[in-house]
C-alpha cells in the first residue's frame, strides 16, 4: 500500500464517483477526459484495486471503490481546509495579474475589476508576460496568480495543475506593412495569404501556444509560419524589428498599434483565438473571485463567447472553451 497518494488522484476518483460519467466529471474538473482517465488508472494501480466497472453505457463503483469513497472525501475535505487556511493568510496581499499587453482582453477584465472593486476591496498588481506558456510556469511557481491565454496549447501535465474560465473567442487578424499587396483590402481572406511567411512568435518558448495555433491555422493553406527569431523584449523593440523585416504579423482584434502597418481582419473562415482566464488550482483570493465575476459579466455583455457562423477553431480549443 502506498504511503503517499496525490490528492488530485483522489479528487478525480471522487468526482467520477459523484457523476458516474467520465465526460461529465472531466468537464466539472476542467480537464481533458484522457487526463481524468489516466489519473483514475494511476490511483487504481497505486492501490492495486479496480475502482470502477466501465462499460460503453455505464460507470459503476466496484466494492473497493465504495469502500474507498468515504475515506477519499474526508481526505479531500481536510485538503481543502488546509488550502483555505493558507489562502486566508494571503487574502490581504495584492493579486498578481498577467495581462499580456495593455491592449488585451486581460486588461479589459482587469480594468473593469479595478473600477468596480470597493475601496477596501482587493488590490491588483498588473504585469506583462509574452505568452501563456511562459506565464504558466510562473503561476505554478506562485510568482503569478492569474494570466490570460490559450489554455488548450499547454502541456496536459501543466493544465492538470491549473484552472481556467473561458472569456473570449477573439477574431484573428493580420498586421500588414502599409506597402503590402493586401494592405488595400478591408479584410483578408486566408487563401489570399498563400505564399506568405507570417510572423507568429516562432522561437519564443514563452509563446509556444500561439505559434502552435498559427501552424494549425496555416496548415494546408500554403501559408508558412516565419522562421524563428530570438525572443523580442518590449513593445518598442517588437515594432522596430517587425518594421525592419517588413513581414505580415499574425494578431488578434486586440493588438498594439504599429506605425507603418495596418491591421486587417482575417476571413473565409474567421479564425478565432481562444482567451481563457487561468490560475493555479486551489488558489483562493477575493481578487480572483472578483476577476471571475467580471470576466463572466463582460463575456455575456459583449457576446465574447458567441461563435460566428463558419468560423475556425481547433477541436481541442473548442473543448477547452466549452463551458
């Protein structure tokens, strides 16, 4: 019998026991079904007992599963109490929020939270990371509390330690040099980019989820992701380098202004960039509660999660944003 069992495995087991359905349990835990199934198998292997009888139509607890369930629930309750006690000690500190850029969906959420926060309410400190992949490492290390970005682009092992709230399906765009052959158009069909090499932050490990989304979008369309560059630090340096290269830049509807370049919406289909609010699992803070409320309110008010007809979104992202 193992001396140590990860509480995450017990939570996976208890949630499946509650739902008796792996898909519903995975949605409740905000993880992929494959991750949930893997965690249950790991617990079964650790205990040396089968916990569920699985068929194509049903999931039932075995005798061993029924014996384990009340103990698992007591352990999880104690674990949650421990997290809550630690969180209470942190409740007075500022919440560290990565907004990516001042021109971003994350910053819109943060600004609204600051606007409606009571005078004695939570304080927020903003910072800017260049991508969710890099920010996720800071979240897990406790050096950051909240970030925004494409959750489906993270490694499953990282995602399993994070929680998220879908916020926006943001239409994508391309930023073109003013002299570019397509700059005179009001919008750019994806097929019109055939033969182009488009900058999508290749070479920057911190933004790997964005580069991978671009590769999915361009696949089979004759468009290539521009060759890797060293990570570019700061807005001014980014504008300088992109201006010198004179290359199209993959962007979203919320993007910085670039002198000498024009943003154009992408169409046929309209590609969507999924933006989720992301935080480490178990974090409790009044600022987090307020941000979640504000994000949901803004998404509903502006229709941020409504998907346009004929739009493009990878299946993995569709599943991650389906809440």
